[in-house]
C-alpha cells in the first residue's frame, strides 16, 4: 500500500508533501517522495509511479507545452489508481481536466493552504495548520483570510522564525533531494524546523549568501524604462530579481542567468496590479519564447539576441498600467 508524492522542492512544495505524508501514514500507507518541476513532471510520472496505488502531485504548474500529454497520462492512471492534484499556478487556457482524479486548483493561495484544507477535511489533525503556514509564508501568500486567521491561533513571531529557518535552509540545499526528504519527514511529524540542526546551519549560511547577493545587486543593477535588471547574479535569480526591483526603484525587476551560450533564463518580480503571467504569456505567443508563472513572480527563457526586443515590449506592456 504505497503512495508516491510528486512535489516542488521549495518550502511550499515540501510542506505540501509533509502534510500529505502525515495524513497518508496515519491511514497506514507508505509514502515515497519525488521532487520535480513543471518541465520534468511528465518524465518523472512515467519513471516513478511504478506500483504505487496513489499519486499525489502538488505545487507543480502545468506547462503550456506539456499540459495535454500530462492530463492524458493522469486520465489513464486514474483508471486504476487514486490521483490527487493540488496547485495554485495559473492554468493554460482551454484545458480538459480528467474527471476521474481529485483536482484541487485555486490561484487564491499557496499549495500548502490548499493541501492542508483538503487533508484536514479528511481528518488531518488541526495542529498541522502551523506547518501549512510555513509553506504559505514561503510563497509570500501569508495574507489570505485563512492564513491570517490561523496565524492568530499561534504565536506568529515564532511561526515566522520557524518559517524563515525552513525557507532559507531549503534555499541552501537546492538539489540535495535526500536532505529535502529528511525535511519532509521532520515536518510530517509536526516537529519545529529549529530542532533540525542541519537545516538551521544551512539557513544561517544561506542568510550570509543572501546578504552578499543583495549588496551585489544594489551595485550592479541596470535600468531600462520601467524595468531594472541584473545579469548573472551570484545567487538565486528569484531573489536577485526582487532586489533589482527594489534598488532600481522601478515596477519590474529581472535577474538573468546565461545558462549556456546564448540562452537567457530569467526570473521576474513585480507588485500588483501588474500581472506578469498575463504579459509573459502574451509576449510568449508574440515572440515564440517560453514565459509565465504567477502574477507577481514569473520566469522566461529566450535567446540572448532577443533580450532588447523583449525589454522594449515588456516596458510597453507595463506602461499600459499607467502607474
Ligand atoms: Mn507554490
């Protein structure tokens, strides 16, 4: 009796996995954890579902390019197994959702919040709301009505301390899936992140790295109209994009990593009401490049020689907001 969990490796994904594990183990199942991402999901499903009788997927966006094939695969799997898919990333338009799977999708809030509500309704102990809060905070989705209500039931200062240790510790253990599995195990028992020494050490190291990154971005940021950007920052491009926005004092921040010769992989950050997901999906169709994500946190990848065209078009789209 086994379930396999396919989850994202950030704090929202890890927490979603821990909540699922806590519930499923309390019902007598064994649980296996696979870390994946939108582009790798289909391959990982094909490779790792094996003889599991249940499949849980959380915090993995459905990629425009693979969505039909993934849904077809899930529909087939749904004939013989239980499938639960929980996510909060905006969906591609016009998709055909399989009726034989449990489909929980809402842009309202974190995957952690959705996952907690789902398993709590099935009987997961209310005490696990604290674990769910860490995941919500990790995705900056800590101002939803549910989060505010639950935070008031704990000492919220210590919840933020614990969330910070988890978020920073995971950030500092990028591709170390074995370590992340241990974190899932730890959280699935509702143990505090601060009682896991290795996580605390990684989080403290990560904070030093982030401070270096912050100062580097402050000195190296370039501006283009309403956009500020940095190229090849020494650290996470998501964080660097946020700092570029702040220190460029503009509406949109971008951090770019030149992945291999001529390919720019970038992260973008903004504030409401600008919707980067909508803008990037539009530019993606116009320019034939990959792009999308959340409204205020998104990504794109394009050939280096298209970057200045991309910046011009993006700036024009932002100007439409008249901010
Ligand atoms: Mn998430």
